[in-house]
């Protein structure tokens, strides 16, 4: 009779994200034909196109006696020449990675890196001095309110955009403070950041603690700043008793992050070293160009030894230009962002070093409500369980009273899950879309059984 | 100003009269003259953190003490750390015992000396960490400040375990993830205050070899064994220490900072065994004033309150058990009364557990045999249901 509360979250969460990964709106083309790709460093790679997505080209190239598939990010590409006889529709050589991206990925989700301020709707007229207006939005706030998929979710971020526009915001700073969470939310968060925020605002991450799913979320942003004590990485997928995601599931999440790396214009080798035990080194040229190597010896700077998983601190991130700067305060951040003038939108509140804009207040309210629901959820489940347990014996009148109590609790649980569907996953280990079938219906049945016995 | 005035009064009549006039003028323009000629003493506030880390040493009283320091216009806050490092009251822990994950407990305390200063203080105070014993979680706290002083017998460490603490659990890649994120956080604390993050790697990661040499009066660190006569090994590069080393307190698989080592590698700015000595080394002995703040009372009140709460909870648990023994009352009224009493006891336990949640960690629950709060909440709900279905 007992309905156990289970928190075996990540296993199912991972399954769910993989499901979401398969249904991602990101366009992928199973391309064919040969191509000659000229890279920015002048070298030319020639081979058979295996696949294309979001401007990334996978080329099968000769490597000694065998073939290997090489993935080329748009940021590496200077020019693509295609075999016109194989595919007339993609015959035109593309000179810019952005064009390649647009061509290969017609869906909205794969538009070339959006231009800040190029939103669809006109923004509200800016009040004040005419200096750019910036707002801080938090992705997690620590102290138990930081889990991706519960407290960091795509929907409240999406809902905040009209408020940002109404306040005439030009720049959105995502202050990241999360130790990670469910992989299922990453694609949704990446989509809202890439397709909605970057389209409408100059969008930057200001990272204090971006671990695992939080780093994977932030990876859709190109402009990243760190706090001095900031950390970014450790993105290994796992579940249960520290069991790693493996095999096909692993390949899928690696591929997903290759594509998200492209969105953020980050070398995919970085994220790979954060996900699995791949070494990483880098060289910064005198011109400031950074080249990453998936080994310990090719680069001058060793970022990740073999048999380790990478997490950047603020120094290493800055050294290889993964972060654009380090800032402890808003003033330092503005300086790092090269904003001689900036108007921070919102009202000052005790306990915060940035003003709270309306969109941020919305995030805070969402987290507060979720926290309250989460806390009360336990009580609802406990009372429900107790009522069902006690109702297994006793008089008909007793059973009827207990059935009433159980139903009251069930309704409260359903309301909480309606507000935040991922709670089904985190509280019951049930995928949100199966919650009705796997929890509500059996529970209803148990409650009805109590009253049925009463009629006998 | 007072001392100057007193000198004048010792002069002859005429001079004394002039002196009085000057003194009166000084009274009129007192503030201005005082600033120009005789700056106000530097106000020093002292907070002593001693006892068990996470229990006696916890964020609530520390935050209260820092607020008191702010309200007293402190210019300098000295935080003296002397935390217990023992298995129990009879068994001290060796240097190479490890409790890395107290990092996450320290993380709740460290912002009080960092972000919260930026946020809450009109003028940033100078925070000086003065360490006697900071083993385990407390080891991270001094690094929040660029000014650390050691006592001559000080020890900072007890945070080894990275790379081994999860041995035998799960998959290697997940263990590495866990180590990686922990190290990055710990490194960040050092980076913030300008220390080399290699130091914390040597303190946390058995087998990590750290060497230094002095260049231009400053230490330069290398992640390898010494290669020159002027280079010194800070760790052995071994994964474990011998029993001999453990017994003699000379373990080197991970770095434990003492006064000399910390001074040599620039972590400690100096060694001071008394408060006067420290104030002298801070360059404040000539014109400073130690504020008679409430920090001691705040810390003592916290310790008293949590000890009282512990005692009260244990007593309530006992009463609850006795109440259950007599749960089968004969009349509806008796049963209702008994349930009311039990509910009040449960409410009291739950309230105290919530109030002191930060100090009542898993260890406290284990030692005092107090079940988790959820069990009490469930019991309370069960009583509610029993009352619901009971009949006269």
C-alpha cells in the first residue's frame, strides 16, 4: 500500500534527456558527397561529408590506411567547397561559417549566432541616460535552490523575456550558481538561451559555480565571465551509486554537447574533457589564437591530465580565453565587458550585490514556490501513505474519513506537479508525461478500494 | 588631544592661557583638528572561533558577530580559529586524517568574510585570520583573507582525500568528476585571495608532488619533485604515509601547513602567539583600540542554546516514548489528551531541529540517536489521522 518516495533521479532523468535529445528541433542533415574545407589556419581538409548539423561538418578523411571521421566546427571554417555533381541543392560554396550554419540548419533552432538586439518585437523605450541597460538573472541561487530541472528551468526563463523587454534591457547577465541537476532540462535551457535570449539581448554568463548540467546549460553562451572563485565543468553524466552513463547513451550526450558547443562557439574538445576522461591541452599563439588538443603534450598549457575530468577555475578559464574575464563585483564585470557606461536595471534589495529586476524577481518567486512545494510535498505524501495504511483496517466510517484525507493529499500532490512537472521525476522517479498513468491512476484506485470496502 | 592638553596645563601662566585658548579652539574645531593631527585609533574587533566545526563554529553566530563588528565601526576584524580536531574527547586525529567534504560546510561560512562584506559594510574592513588549529573544514576558511597569521604551534590541513575518498564506489569517471568539481571550488577560494591554487592541491590530493623555490623573495611552485638544491619538497608524492610518520606527526603525503612552512611559502604573513604580538605585527600597536564587542557573548550564547536544544530534544524523545507506552487510554478524552501532549512534544522537537538545522548534521543525529526530522513530521501526521478516526 505504501507509495514510496523515490529519489533515484538521475537515471530516469538521463533517459528522459536522451529522449529529448532524439526529438531535438535541431536540424541535422544526412549529407553526402565530397567537400573541400579550408580552415582558418589555412589548412585544407578534404573528404566525404558524413553528416552536417548547425554548421558543423563531419568529414570522413583518410588517416593512414584507415578512414576516420573528423568533426569541423563552424568557427574553424574559412571556406567550404562542395561537390556540385553530388548535390545541386548545396552547390554554392559557403564562405562563412554562419552561412554554412544557416544553410545546413534551416530550422529556427539552428539559426546562425543571433545578433544581439535583433529581436522580433520592438523593445520598450529606454528610460534614463541612454547607456546600455543590463539585467542580472540568476540560474540557481545555491542553498538547495540550484538544481537544474527543478529550480533552473527553461519555462520561467522564457516567461521572463517580455519583462526584460518592458524594462528596456539590452544586456542579460546570467549569474550561474548551480551544482547541476537533470540532463533532461539542458536542451530546453540551451534552446531558450540560444534561440530567445541571444536573439534579443547581448547574453553573457557570469559564473560562480557552474557544475555539470549548469555548465552544459551555460555552454550555449559565447561570452563567459567568471568570479575569482568560479568553477565550470565536471559534466560527467551519472546515476545511482556513481554509475556513469555509458555506451550509446553516452555517445548521444557527447553529440548533444558537441552541438551545444557550436552554439557557444566553444571548441568541442573542452566539453568533451569535462564529460569524460579525455586529456586537454592548449596553445595560445602570440596573436592570441587558442588551439586545443585532445592530448597532454601537443599544447603548451596542460588543462586536463589523462584519467581526469576537467573543471575550469577562473585562472585556467582566462588563460585559454574560455572566459572573457574575471569579475567579483558588478563594477568589475562592467569593466571586463568593456562597458564604460551601463545602467543596471532593478531595485536594490538587502542581501544582493546586484539590483533585482522584474524578470529576476520572477525567477526568485518561481524558486521560492518550488521550494515550498518541495517541502510540503513530503508531508502530503506522508499523510497520504499513512491514510492508506491506516485505512487497510477499521470500520467503514473510519475508512471513509481516511479516504477523504487521502484524496485531499493526492489533489495537493497533483497541484504541485502541475506547477512543476519535473517534480514527478524528482519525487517519484516517474517521467512527467507518465505521471498520471503511473501514479495518479494507481493511487486513485487505492483510494477507491477503501470506499468500495465501505459499501460491502 | 587629551594628552596634548595635559602637557599644556603644566606650563607657566601665560603660556598656559595661550594653551587654554588653543585648547578651546581645538574644542570648537575639534573634529577637524583631531583628524589632521591625531587620527582616530584603528578599531579592532576580535572573533574567536573555537570548538567543534559545524556545531560550535557555525554561520549564524559568526554572521551575528560580524554584524556586531560592523555596528561597532570596526576597521580590522581579527578572526582567531582554534577548532577541535579529534575523533572524540580522548583521541586527537592525526594530521593526515581527512575530511575534505567539510569544504561544503566551510562554504556556508566563507561568504560572511567575503561577499557579505562587499554587500553589507559601508567601508570594507581589513579581515585578518589568526590560526591556531584549522584542520578539516576550517582549513579552507583562512584562505578567504589575504592576511593570515599563524601561532607558533598552528596547523592547517586535514583535507586530504581527493583521489581516494570515493575509492571502491561507482565508476572511475564519476569519481573523477566528483574530485574535479571539489578541487575547482577549493582552488577558487585560494585564487580569490591571491594564493597559488597549487597549494590547495598539495593539501588535498595524496600523491600530488609540490616543490617550491624562492625567486626574488617570493615562492615559485612546481608540480614535481625538487630538481635543484635550492628547491624544497612540500609533499612526498606518495599516496600514503608510514606509521612512523603518522606517529611522529611528519606526514607528507598531503601538505599540512605549520607556522614555518606557511611563512616560507607566503601563506602566513607572520607568527604571533599573543593578541598584542599580532597587533604589533599588523602595525597597529601605536594607535589602535580593541573594541569590547559582543562576539564572545554571541558565540557562548550559541553554544549554550544548541546544547540546551540537544538536551531538550533528548528529553522530549524520552517523554514521547513514555507517552506511547501508555497510548491505550480507556476513554476518548484520555486518548485525545495524550495525543495533544504528544503533538506538542513533536512540535517542540521539530521547531528545535529546524532552528538549529545548520548545526545538527548527520553526525549529531547519530551521536544523539535522534531520527531525522521527517520521522517526527510523519509521526505528527499519524497522530492527526488517529484522532480523526477515533470515536467517543
